[in-house]
C-alpha cells in the first residue's frame, strides 16, 4: 500500500509541477506551433494518466469476474425479467433483457 500511495503522490506532484510552468509570451506568427505543442502536451498528459492509473490499479483482468464468482444456484425463484448475464445468448449480438 505504501508504494501505491507514494506513486500517487509523485504523480500528483509531477502534474502540479508541469501545470504551474508559465509558457513564453506568444508571437503573432506562431499559431501553428502552438497547436502542435498543445497536441504534444495533451498526449503526454493522457499518457501519464493512463500509466499511473495502470500502476495503481493493476490490470483490468484482475477486476473482472470469473465464472466461479457468479451465483449458479437454481433453487430460488426466477425473476420475471432477467438481465444480460442470466439471459441465453443465441446470436452474435448481446441480449440485454429477457423474460
């Protein structure tokens, strides 16, 4: 837990440091360069968010339910309307509701 907390604190400090840097004054002829720099900065920001999120939370497969996690008891009464995991999937599209 200490490592994850330290990485999260480091990520927040890095983002705050990057966000507080003041850019140089703009010139009238540098509009194209500004869009390029803004695109690079946006890509770097998204990359950092994805990187630190994957480090803190791990892979998405760890969060998914396994078939053993689902309730398979059939002795209880069935509800009138069932949602997707309890419906029989008969085609390539997912059935959301069944009765």
